[in-house]
C-alpha cells in the first residue's frame, strides 16, 4: 500500500510539472452520447464490459483533498470517482475554467474541495436542449471500482463533510447537493431518470429556506412521488461545516439512515433512522452517490436574478461497503 501511494504521488507530480499551460483532464466517458436523455439523468449509462475486471477490491475508498490544486481532476479520477463540470461552457469556451478546485480551510485545518458555479454562464454538460439548469458534480459510476458502487442487497456507509456559503441563494426550484442514483445499462432501459434520495436546498413560498432530504419513488414501478424524510432550517447549515454519515441498503425493501452534525458544536441537524424504502431501480447496473451543486434557474434562466455565483465546499469523501 505504501509503495502504491508513493507511485501515485510521483505520477501526480509528473503530470503537474509536465506543462505550464492549463490542461483539463477529460472525465471518463466524456463526449459519448447519453443513453437516457432525460435532463435529470447525468449521462451515467456506462456499464462495465466485465464487472470487476481490472478493479481494485478494497472495501473502503476515500477521496481526500491533497493540496495539489492543479492536479484536482487527476486526483478525482485516480480515486475511482468521476466528474461533470461546465469548464468550457459559454465564455469558458475560449478560456476554460476549472470548476472543482482545492483550498486550505482554516476551520478544518486541512485542504478541501471548492465547487464553483456561475449563474450567468454555466450550463448542464453543454446540452443545447437543456436551458433551465446547470451542474457541477462528482460521482461514482460504471467506471468506478466495485467498492464505490452498490449491487442489489449491498449496504454502503457513505461519509463526507460539506459547507454551504453564507447567504446562499435559493429559489422554489431545486438546488441539489447530493443524490443517490442508479446507473443505466448499455441498452438504456434502466429506471434511472429519478434519484432515489436527494439533499436539496430550497425556498418556500414564505421565503424561508430549507434543507430537505427527499425520497423519490420509482417512476416505472411506482408513481414517482416524492416524500420528505427531513425538512430543516437552512440557516443552521450556512457558513458552517457539517459531517454526514449515510447508511443505505440498496434493495426493493431497502433501508435508509442519515445523521448530519454541525462540526463546531456537535449539534445534530438531521437524523433519519432505518426508513424502509424501495432503494433499487429496475434493470440498473448499480446504485451510487453524487455530490456538488445541480440547480434549476428557470426556463431560459428566468430565475437567474434570484440566484448568484456560489462556491460550495466539500471534504473527506469515504465509501465503505458492508458485506
């Protein structure tokens, strides 16, 4: 393990020193057409040709910022994750902007990931037919090691930290910061257009802001309805680091638990315990997490004036597969 780590550092250093220009490494499967063209489905239709072949077989996979900002995308890919960013959207086409960066956080006393999203420019993966939303996310997918993707009946314990910016703007539309979704199959026939679980930041008609934990039923085997698992005041999250522990058994009769604690005082902000839910999607090749900011700004940016540029911070992603 020590030799492998030293080798990885040597590779990162070599990449960082090989060119003085700004180079964005291509995400896995970049440019290939989406099998499921639903705007809510993030082109995850990548089924491994031979599941398990060439994959690592460790049970815990972490993605931790290392302070090498220029090598951020290489770090994400090397850890078995993937990313979807609007680095060349709009004005970024002539001067690409790397939307996931690293910085040193004085509160955590460590390096963290910064997720940027620009309201007037950024889009959703460059899709010309999608004019009401934008995204900047990392995820696991069909290219990831087995330990990062749940198969039927398996349980994942997913942990991470995040910090929402002070004064974060929201609308009555969605602003997702985390989802649990299915991976499509090669034929594009899996029921993966809707996430199973979502963390979203939203404004109510009263103007009050909430953090919502949502469960969405299958739109094939059920009615696609959404249930609130938790609704709490967003103010408790703004400008504060929180830690998340999510324990999920992915099955037709699955189980979902999550605890979110504010780090500076330990206050418990959200707790959901053993909610019995259908947490599998028919014909999918696995279930896995996503993080970042994926938000709706209204058709043709009609709600853009209610929003602003945001920088969300994330740290210390780990996934433990319980067998």
